[in-house]
């Protein structure tokens, strides 16, 4: 593990805890806001925070030729991802949702295999199948009895969409920093969600203060400042080794969900999550043939 200064360690701990808390924050916000209104309010706040930071950091303006592609990545990586995650969390616990989203590297590896023709080793394929088995257990554990939960499957769709977002962003990261790209995606994704915001004003007037504060928290911290913190950490440490710490996010999310909401995933979900994470670790460390494993780039809530 790279040696960090106390400031970098603080930024790392802050980022991991804040990203992990997003799953419980969503559940808290859903007590008074619809999935679409929660996503819109959250990312309006995040957009404002990132706009202020962009002015301070002097973000470069995107090229006109990149605008359609940036809008598309915002549509899938911000709009669809968060709408699907929010809807899924209407019935799925925060901890189980985080375990499902933790499967993103598996879908990214598969997309890279069939889209970018990157090879997977035998260990990589083994990790994929192990992770699939774990994901199936999570989805079953969040349903009634042994039935699959539709909401869990929707969160799984969000994870697959996030993988597509990660593949698409490779085209832009040579021209923009990861933080600039993330900001552009959030701004476009927020704008595209605005037509779905009917009833938001009414919800703001009638929602309990606690629910509204949860959404404000989601916008300022997991939605904006965590990305700034992660960029700072990566600029001061070994990216590949630092990124392995992202595996603790589901563990933190389960603990935060218990402390904040008093909820714990079912035993089947916890077992499935452990299996799925084992598969993810195998794919990320042993899965790519003839290439060093790369660190995850800034994605919406590596998380959420």
C-alpha cells in the first residue's frame, strides 16, 4: 500500500465513507421523495457544487464535437443509473444494493472483452462465473422466499449501465481529466432528468426535514465532494493499490445502513455478496491477459 500523508489519508477515509453512505442516504430520501424527484434534487445540488469547483479549478470547456457523446454518457451514467438505483432501493436494503453495484467491474470486464476485444484469462472467466453466482444469491435474498426481487434486477441493470459508462469514458479521458469528465456527465445527466420532475416542488414543501436533508447530503457529499476527494487521493498515491480499497465500500455501506436505518441485508444476500466480491477481486487482479490491472476511474458512486 502506498504511503500517504495525514491529509491524503483523511481524503481517502472521507471519500470511502461518503460513497458508502449514499446507499443509506437514498433509502432515507425515498421516505418522502419519489425515485425521480430524489435523483433530480440530488444532482441539481451536485451540479451547483461542481460548477463552483469548476470555476475555482478552471475546468476546460468541452469541445463542441464531444457534446453529443458527453450527453449520451450523462444519460446512461447519471440519468438512467440513478433513476434505476433509486427505484430499486424502494424495496432493496442499502447494503444489498451496494453489493449488487459492486459487480460493476465484472460487467466492465465483459463489455471490454466483447466490445474492445480485451482478453480475459481463465481466472478472469472463473471470477465472472463466481460473481454471477453471488449476484443471483443477492437478488434471491432480497425477494420473498427464494423468488427473484424485481427491484434487485433493476439495480443490476444500473450496474450494467455503469459498466457501459466506464467503457465509453475511455474515449474522453485523453482530452479531459476524470473529474472534468465526471462533472460534464453530471451536468448533462441532470438536465436530461428535469422533464421527470413533476411534483418536486410539492415534495419540497411537504417532505419532512430529515428526508430533505438526506437528499441535500447526497448532492453535496457523495454526488460532488467525494469525486474531488478521490481525484486528490489518486494524485497522491499509487492508483492501482489505492483502488483496491474500494472493495470496502459494501462493508461500510452495510454498517452505515444498520446505524442510520436499522436495516441489515438477509443472510442469503450477505453470503451472495461475499461470493460476488470474491469474483470481482479475481477479475480485477488476475482477469486481464497481458495487461496490468487499471484503477477504477471516477464513476458515479463506484457506488451509487
